[in-house]
């Protein structure tokens, strides 16, 4: 049977693993909707130095510069933005692969940035990561069984030695791979299969939070759908919370409950998937959405394209005030002087419109960028546009 097949009976294996985790004394999951992870003022600056023997700091690359968000139990929070905006750096800090320069990361009310030793080890067990590249994140010299079972060597309390083989086989079955592949090496699998191995490794310690850093960006479109559907199923079976980082806005909308949009180290807009995609209020979010391909030819012909001029500023030399003002068509003197807060804009505070969500813009305004499919009927006597006609506009923001 081909390992890419999604028809394996993974549900039974998932139920078994979940019940065993609870019997082993794992903390009961929070009630759905309660914040399990709170991030406040998260900062990561990389120093710029000059000199060889006597190094002097002359500046800093502000990769992440004040990020705030909550992740609720059982929720999927999507993070989107251009390349270099700080998405992956946030992910690494959440799993303690990068120490933060400042800010607070609270897991179940406890600040994990102040933990060390056994306390930190216990928290890292409950916050696992799925990496972007499904090949370089797997050791080519280790078999699949050794890769998935390696967390048990670090956390032996999760699985005694006598039961590890069965647990690894159960995990392979849960993610849709044949348990008989346990002795194969990563190079013997396709990209989608390798990503499933990475997901199985992330599930090995029965975590409560999975940080997925662009887990489908290196995969074919058909395989992307399989992996996304797998993550959906695993979230329901294991009561997981996901931080899903990606640059494909359509995939983020499919899998996420809420979406945060990052630009140059900060979140500039955050809300539910409907609020962000159908009622965006920040100019940068509107520009991103206008660059998304539209399958409906009628909507594509009459949508409004927003073309951003200029390059993204260097994170070592961030503009004053609003960091998006150098590329924004709404920029005024106030944008140069004042840093906009991530809050509900004053114009929407008294209304119940879906535009009433957090947006870091002095001149926030709701704008439907892409018409919904079939929303515009062709007027009588007017010929519909050719289905093969593409939008001739220049390229939008680089989301790669």
C-alpha cells in the first residue's frame, strides 16, 4: 500500500494514544476557548557588530519587535506575511530554539522565558514544532523508527522502553503511513511522506500545542491538501492547538480559526478568518489579499489590484511611526510621528460590523478587495470576459 494513501485507519490509533497519554498523568486540556498560550511584547533583536578583536555593537536587526497574541485551547491561529517579516522567528522562540530579547510567553499562566532545567523541559514536551523543510529536518542517517522514537530517549517517562516500538508504529498509522516502514530511511520517502514523519515526531510526546512553520510550502498542491486535512483530523482527535505559519493565504483560511497578519516584525491586523479575508481594514492586509489568485474569471476581471511601490524597509533601519507608511497610499504626517496601536479602530468601536477587530492603522477603513465568486452578474448585452484571460497587473507582495 502506498504510504501517501489517506485511507488508513488512523482514528483508532489516535484514540489509543490519547487515552494512554491521559492515563500517564498528562495535564487535562484546558476548556475549549481558554487561552493556553499568551504572548506579550515578544522581541528578538540580533546585534550588528563592528570589529574583530574588540567588537562594538552598532545596531540591531529587529526581526521581531513587539508581538502580542493569544492562542486558545483547541484553536488554530494562522500567521501570514511576506518573507522576512519574523514569522519563523516567532515560532522558534515559542519552542525555545531562540531565546527572546524581551517580552513574555505564558503557557497556562506561567512565563516560560524564565524557566530552565526540568521545568523548561516539561514545558517543551507540551509545545512541539513541525518544520518547513520535510527533508533537512530529518536526520538522513537515522531510520524512521529512530527519528520518531528519539523524543522518548529525552522524555523516558512518556514511553517505557518495552512499549516504544508499538508507540512508534501507532504514530505511523495515525499519520497515514504503513507501520512496516519503520526501518526505512528518509530518502526513501516522498516529500509528503517525510512531512507526515515530521508530524508523527511532533505528536510523539502527546503535546498540547503544535507550532507548524510553513509545513506545506515545499509540497505539491495535491499533497498540501492531504497534509492540511491530516492536521485537521489530528487536532480533533488529540485536542491540539495549532500555530499555523504560512504564506499561502488560501490554505491559512481553510485551516485557521483566527488569522494574524505580520509586517516587519509586528502583527498589524488580527481577527477571525471572516474578519480578515472579507472585511480587512489595514492597507497591508488589503494589498496581500489583492495579490491572491482568483479562480472565478468574472471576479478576477473586476477585482481591484493594490500594487505596493518600493521595497520592504530593512529590519535594521525601521521607519519611525507606522512601519508600513513608506509603502502605504494613505500615509500622512501622523503616520510618521505616531506608532499605531494594535486595537479596534475608533471608527468601528461603536458598531457590530465584522470590521470591528484589531488593526494597527491610524486610518483603518474596511475594503472588500476581491469580489466573491458569482457576485457580479454580467449586464445584459455585455459579453463575459474570457476564462483564459489573466490579470495583467504587476506582481503583488512577495509571500515566498
